[in-house]
C-alpha cells in the first residue's frame, strides 16, 4: 500500500479576498504540499453544456489519513486541478482517505 503512494499532490482551500470594489474573489491557498498520494482515473464521460461538449474525468486519490479535509477544497496534481466530491475514511479506521474528485476543465 505504501508503495502505491508514488505521486505528490497539493491540497488547497478556497479563501475570499477583497476585490477593492466592494466584492470578493475566491483565491486558493495551499493547506498541504507535496503530500504522497496514489492517483487513479476511474471514469470519464462526455457532457453537453451550453451547446459545447465537455469531458468530465473522475479520479480516486488515496492519501494517508489526515483530519480536516473539506469537500469544498481541491487537489492540485501535475499542473491539473481536481474538485473534491467525496472523502471516504474506509471503515472509519483513520488509516487512509480515498478522495473522489472531478478534474476541472
């Protein structure tokens, strides 16, 4: 299992910053960097959104257990970004987290 964690990911959380015009913009800050992970593509499907074709790729990302990860965070891997969809602590053993994520296009 440890040998499968041969990739490095960054875990990012959104933060709001003032746009100096009375509004806010969302920026991303690194919560954890260079986290050992395994990354597996598990499905891909085509969608038609606003008359344009788009491919949604879903991945499973496994990391060692860490508390505090939220579903509104994202993962950066190899210059690509993945929105977290679900976080699974297998059997609530606090050993591994399986994160299901959609790649941003």
